[in-house]
């Protein structure tokens, strides 16, 4: 995630549900990614109950008497890593009729830009529908065919505008408003904290499935808070009215908490999001999906590994270490991606290590990485003449600034009005 046109197609066989468990980043460690300053939260984790946990503790009262649909994936688990589809199916008085899978699918078996085909869940016997990229009349028809009157969303987001799960939620909200179906969000943490809303806002002219409506690149909100914002500010424009929305808030979560500072277990929300370090870097390094460089898909450290077959990464790393960016370091690396750009080719590049996440700024780092690689590259780096990058960035402004060698300081200063406006806009919809 986001969409990768050259990713391999999803397998079409029926697979058992798989749950992946990430190790706490503070153990004596380990890999380049997990040894990068993410360990302090493991000492005294905050006790957090997700929206699902709160609902279960209440005996599922809000679901009784409803015909329920569920948008879920491998992150949709309880504190014992049991999938909530299984829990809801077994709960007395809960009528789970349909499951809907986003990008990567309900079971998480599909790569970026793909989903899983319609199937029957082997554990529950409930039909599983593919809703990835569906919107408008097609999504309306799918929801109506499922014969539900309440659609529940429970998926772990990572806090970046171009992560597609929040846009599946947005499209489903609008469809539910049009179809008269109630919508519920079982809230989960923003794993990179609910602070630091930053970056440029989306220009509506560049709306896509990695950004439907104006939102900062790093939004600093939970999925429940985003649903409240979307339903108030944008869904009525799409559907003529807001959806009948309810949000089940978490208990015990604070805005300053990283997910590994809680007692929740990290379950990778997509195949190339293995840990919280990757999630923290992602708002900046995912912009490289719009370039001819590999982002290390299929390596041990995707989105922390960047490079290309013909790149002089020695110069690149030297220039970045001279820049002394806060909270991170770089090392030269050789790697062979197994998917997407430069698949199967030996690449020369770098690895990013986050040494202090409190001072690390993913957008400052990402923009500096882009500006520095432009200076050493012997050929154009923009995919599809810049169209892919512009969709990710939310406008063509950033690419044009980078091409003119506008300073990173000036680029980021230009975001201040957007950041101030969004900070005011989101305030009424915050829950924590």
C-alpha cells in the first residue's frame, strides 16, 4: 500500500486466516528496523482497550437485533489475537451476515494494489466480499446485496493519508448514507501517535483512492476520529446527507502514545508494514513510490530501504549524513527487491535508521531524501512523468518545488497554512 500497478496478482485459493505478531521494539534486539529507538514503551505499557474490546465488555448490546456486515483484515483481533469475525460469529444474539475485505484482502494474502476474490470464510461459513476500490453505485449495490442494516469497520490504520484503508472506510460511509445502512467504527490507536498533523493538504483536483478529500499527509487522527470528520465535512457532499454513524471509543489511549507503548500487539496491517518503525517512516518514504527507485518491497526493511540499480548511493549517503537530520542515520546498502520497481535486480541504495523517534520527522526526512537523490541522479526519477508522485503528494506543487531545487525549509514553511487550518478543522472531532 498504496496501489502498486506492477505487484503480482493475488492468489485465488481459499486460505486459512493468518495472524502475524510483531515483537516489541525495545527488546535486546535485533534487526536494523526494530533496533532504531522504539523500545522505551515496553517498560510500562499503557493498558488500552480497543473499541471492539469495549463493545465486547458491554455484551455486544449495540449489535443486538442488527444484520451485521464487517470490514476487517488480519489486524481485526482481540487482546488474545483471536479474530473478531470469529468472536462475533460465536457471540449470542449477534447476527454476522457478511464480511468485506479491503486492499490486501480479509486474510491479508494479497500484495499492494490487489485484493482477494469473493469466497466463503472456512471458519464461519460467512460470505467474504471484495470491496477494494469500490465506490459509488457499485459499492451501493454490493452492500444492498449483502442484506445488512449495520456495517462495522475495525481495521488498524497507520496514520498516513495514502494508506488506503481509511478511504475504504470513507467510501463505505458514503455508500451507507445513500443506502440507509448504519455505520459503526470500533476505534483503534494511531500507532505513530495522534500528534503532529503535518504536510501538505490534498488538492481535490488530485483526488484518488490514496486521498479522496483534503487531508494532511500525516493526519494524527484515529480511524474513529477520521470517520467523524468525514461524516460531518465530506460525506454529505457525496451522498446528500451524513451516514448514521456511531464510534465505539477506546479506553486508556492517549494521543502521545506510540502503539508499542501500549499493551496491544502489533499485527502488520499490510505485507510491507512489518513494524512500528516502518509506519513512522512511511509518511515520508512512501513518496518514493512515485519515483523510479525501489522502496525495498520484499526486503527485510521495506520503506526503510531505498535504491536503484544504477544509483551512486555512496554520494547519496554521504550527503545525507552531512545534513545531520534529527533522529536518524543512514548507511549504504545493496539489496534485491522481490516486488515492484527493480524486482529481481541488484540495487545500490541506503537504509534509514530511526535513532530517536521523538525528534525524527518523517516528512523532513522524506523531502530531504528526495531533494538529495535528485542532485545525484543521472536520469529523471519521476514515474509516469510525475503523475504517480503527484497523486501521492496530493498536488503537483511538491514535485515542481523539488525540480526547481527549492529548499526543504521553504517547502515545509509553505505547508504551515494548511497545517493550521486542518488543526482547527479536526479539533471538534477528536475523542482523546
